[in-house]
C-alpha cells in the first residue's frame, strides 16, 4: 500500500504517535493488519510541516479474509492497542465527512478486493495473476517480491503530437513487445487526495487518452476521449503519477514521479 499524506499544520507532531492499519469488510467485520513486513516513513512525528510524505506499507493479510470488497483505514494514535477515541487519534483535515470514522478513530484511505478460489474450508486465499493481460480496476507495475515487471509496464501510442489511446504492450521486463487490445484508462478507485488510479480496459471501451510531453517535456498528460485536457476541481491539469499502483495527480514539473521515458520504435 502507498499513500501520500500532507502535513498542513504549522509544526510537526510533538507527542509520539503510532500508525495502525484497519480493514473493514462489507459486514463491518474488522481486521487489524498486524503482520507488517516493511514500512517506509512510518513515524508520523517525522512528517514535516507543509510537506507531503509518501508512506509505503507491505503487510500480510490476516487469515480468514474471504473474497469480497474491503475498506482500509489508517489510525494515528498514542500506542497501537488503543481503540476508538482513546489514545487521542488524529483526524485528517480533508473536507470530506466520509474520511473520518469516529468509531474506529481512523481515516479512510481506499478500497481493495480479494479474488481467489475456495479451499476445503470454503475460505479463499488472495491470488495474484498480474502477469496475465486482462481488465483490472487497478494494478501494480512490478512484483514487490522479485521486482519483475508485469506486462503493463510498457505502453504504446499512435501519435506523438496529439492525444492517443495508451495501448498496453504484451512485452515483459520492460521490453517493447507489441500493442495489445488492452488500454489504460481511469478506474473508479481513488487515492486519499481524490485522484483516480489507472485501470486496464478493452481498448474499444477506453474513455480517456494520453499524450507524452504535454505539460512538461517528460510528462504523460491525461485527456478525455475528445482530446480535452483533464483538470481537477482547482483547474490543475492532470498527469500520470508513477507509484507501485499508478494513478493520476495534478501535473508537477518538480516531481520525479511524473517523469517518463519515451522510446521511438
């Protein structure tokens, strides 16, 4: 999991706070992600004022989680064993009443789904078939364990001068390969800042186009199907943002996460 958190306050946290990840299913059952394999920027006391920090967490899902949709919440409180409003949990300043869950004392981050096959106990284990080229609501660019790239790391366009569909390559490990019948699009899942994660769809159903070098010389800009540049509610132009799970964000010349490489084949 990867999330950007901006400290909009006038100073850093003074009293020690700890992070906890909570998962809630459609029946309101709670699962605590206690088996954290690795965490980057996991100390909220080090999130500097007026800066954005990227928190990356790698965790093992608890046993017993069945196929279905889940919501993820981040709790920032004193100690990891406190619950609810105990431990003085921190509420994000987002102007969205759906972010804060008072009963959990936690902030909503997003959704994910588990899809797998049933075992003898009629419970399902999550499965990964990310080397297969097919439709996804969101996807990862490479395997966290082996660092092998998936099939959707290289993309093809049909024009260098105007917005085009972004065709996924059938090549792996960054090889050019050939354009496939699958294209990038904007999915229905959003980051904590409200920006769409990229999805994979059949090209005939794609609703967005992309162009290299629009906002800056190495950005990938996002357009609607008619070629109009997408903007957010503040009229910021939108570009493709590199992360483990790629998404869009407001274009930024200074962000290394928005610099892409183009190859002429």
